[in-house]
């Protein structure tokens, strides 16, 4: 793999302007970046940091720059404020009614219940390599697809939304943005990331979704406009550009990149080839990349299993889904000390059940119980890293934690506690997604 540093990227050698859109469709959050390639100019990579709220039309293709209402919402779990929730609501007829951050707005959940909308989330996990990849207890907990929808159709709807966000952002933030978009929109190249180990079948499913979203024509030439990159490769690019001080990786040394996301934990090991220059760095894989289904959603699944049993005899068992949702939004994100009780605020001040530690609308859990929800993910990361270190002849000194799940102080601290005594330096960059 050949990498160029941001300060030494080569000028684009094409003969006409070109747009490259990169879509990172995650289990829980997604993102968009892009680069406008002008002949003889050095490319600059930018992120889409505003989202689209659909006006009267339900046709995502008709969205314009005037549809941009606000930036991607800041989220404690997502550092860059350029991530959008991977969520879609469909009505009974199968039409998209709310998507992305719009689907997470106050009142949408209640409206969905009133109008019979179906929520689709975590659908990326349904394009997994093998049926046996997930423990059966957890596979059954993945939300089913909406009636009559395939995972390709749901992914296509979401890709169409990301395209609309990118179009509206470019039209609204660049000088002569509308003309710029019109000049490049018919021949966009797409870069789409996917977990380590996803190959022919998974890529074909994603490509079908890209065609269904009308981003490319279903022709050989159209298919050539889609490039796939593994989470490991994408994370290495990010790591070299953002995470490590110059000179940290000397030629011949190895580095392990742990991309801890919403659904998967992707772990890859690379070394810098001797002879790489300052302008061009060549990295090689030094171990088989790994993909494990131990991302942040599985912390939530462990929490749900625990709470389902814990509240079995409580009058508040009917509030289970709401309590888990509140755990996701606050308790899981802020957790950093297993010696202190943790609270899930889910109700009103008059909601009380002392026998089940519910007082004034808050459920109290012990810190040790919450730590157990994270434990399988921590063990997975630590064991996988140590296995890679043991099975390569290349010296490895640095482990870089990136991805949305790495925003968890608890996860990072536990991984660091386990790996530091082994002589491994755990690096967690400030901009980790």
C-alpha cells in the first residue's frame, strides 16, 4: 500500500475536473468525505459537516442546498461532528419518512409509534460474511429489516441520502457550487469502506445498492467508478495523516491499528517498508487482518440482556427499550469508573421502584455491572492485538485506537492497562474518526 502524506500529495494528473465521494457507512454512524480533483492541482480531502433535512418531497434526489438546516449534531461519542446516525424510518407503504439525524430528533420516536413507522438500524450487520460469525444470542437481537425490504434496498435508500447530503453541501458551501456540482455529478467516483474480510459477496451486495440508489449505471463502466477499501486500510491512512507524530514509525517497524466501530472491531497490522521516502511511504500488511463483531452495539446488547433479567419483576419492565436507549445516549458514553454507581435517567421524578433501584426516574446500576457490558469487547481487542504481536516477526511498538467506539474512556483505559505492561504504546488520537 502506497501512502502520500498530506503535505506531499502529488498534483492530479487528469485532464478534466473530477469529484471523488467517500462513504463510510457504519453500523451506528456514517460519514462522508470528498475531494474535488482539478488538473495540476494538489487534491484536498474535505468532510461533509452539514446534513439534509427533507422538506415536503420524499424524493431524496430532489434535495437542494436550501434543504440544509444545520450541521451534523455534535455528539459526545463522535468527535468530528461530521457523523450521521445510520437510521431510517419507513412508513407502512415502505417509503422513507425520516433518515439520519432527522430520525433521532425529539418527537420522531413518538410520531413513528403513532403512525406505524418501522425503524431500520444496524442493517450493516446483515451483510456479514458468514451466518455463524455472530453468537446466536446476539444475532437474534439485531433489529429485523422492515417488512418487504432487503438489506440491499435499505442500504440503497441510505446511500441515496448520503449522496443528497454531499450534493447539498457542495452546492451550498463552494463558490459557484451549483455549477460545480452540475459539472461533475454525472461521473463521480465512489470510495466505500467495509469491514476487514468482506470480499466478493459483500462487495457485490454493496455495489447492487449503489446501482439501486442511482449513483452509477449498471454497466461495466459504471461499476469501475466504485472502489472498495477495508476499514483497516482506511484507518491506516487516517492514522498516518492524523494520529502519529513524525518519525514514530521507523522503517521496518510495525504498527497495529484497531478500528473500534459501532458493529465491528477491525484490527490490522502494517509495517513501513525500508527505503520509503519522505514524500511516498509504502506500508505492507504483516498479519492477516481481523474483523470481530464486538463493536459498541454489543455493549448495548449486553446491557439489554442484563436489564431484561434485572427488571423482570419490576413494573418498569415495559420501559426496557426506552431504558436501553437512554443507556446508549448517556451512561454508556460517560462511563469511566467501575467503582462508582452509574445512573440511567429514563423517566420522571415520580417514577420510583426502590426494590429495583429506581428513584426519581433514574435506574442505579453498580459500576462493576456496567464494566461487564464492555468486558467482551475489551478482551477481544487485547487478545487479538497480543496474538498479532506474537505471530509476526516484525517488531511492533504502537497500537492506535480509532473509530467511534474508541471515544469510550473506559474502553481505551482498559486496553491501555492490558497492553502497556507488554511494552505496547497505546495511542488514541484526538480526532479518532
